[in-house]
C-alpha cells in the first residue's frame, strides 16, 4: 500500500515568492507517488483581512479598500515573480474576482456599521482566495507530478 505524503504550509512559509519557491523545493525533495499539499494564507493576510472587516464596520469607516488594494498588489507581485505572464494573467483575474467578492461583503458591513461572524467567515483567505492552488502547482510545475493541492 502506498502511503500518501501530506505537506501543510502557510503564514511565514508562504510570505513571498522566495518562500513559495522554497516550499516547492521542499515538496520536490519528497518524491512520493501520492502526495497532497495543503496551503493556507500568506504571512499576515488573514490578519489584514480581519482588520479590513473591523475597519469597514467602524462607525467612521476607514479605508478598507486601501487594505484590499495592498493585499491585491502583494498577491499580484508574488504571482508575477513565480509564473509565466499568461498564467499570471489568469491567476490575476481569479484574484480580482475574489477581492471583488470580499469588497462587496465589506461594503455591506460599511452600510450596516457592524461585522457579524457571518460577515467574517468568507473573508478568511484560506477559504476565499482561489489563487494559491494553481500558483503553488506552477512553482515549478515539473517536480510536483501528481501532487494534489488543497487550499485551507
């Protein structure tokens, strides 16, 4: 029986493009026939999203859009450093859709002047940003073989 290898990475191990490359090298060093790689948010992203929720819900709503723009730029820069332009374009479009959904939820929080647990739930980047799965799978493509990627 082949026992699958499971690798879980998040936070500082996915802080930037160099960290994504190191993760790819770690996974590539374990040439098992079956493996799964579970990735969560890049370093500081979940905290930044929760800060955006609180900012949007405050009585004098701050600039949550600027927080989202900064997160978007960080992800776009990471994507651009790791994958070819055609793949980056596709991932950038997925990221833009995800950030637009988050902005919609935050806009509702601004109008309601409150943030409920339900409003926070979709903002956890582990379940929201769809970019990580294909991004990690593309860095580099060859060593991963039949690796299964799961975003958490």
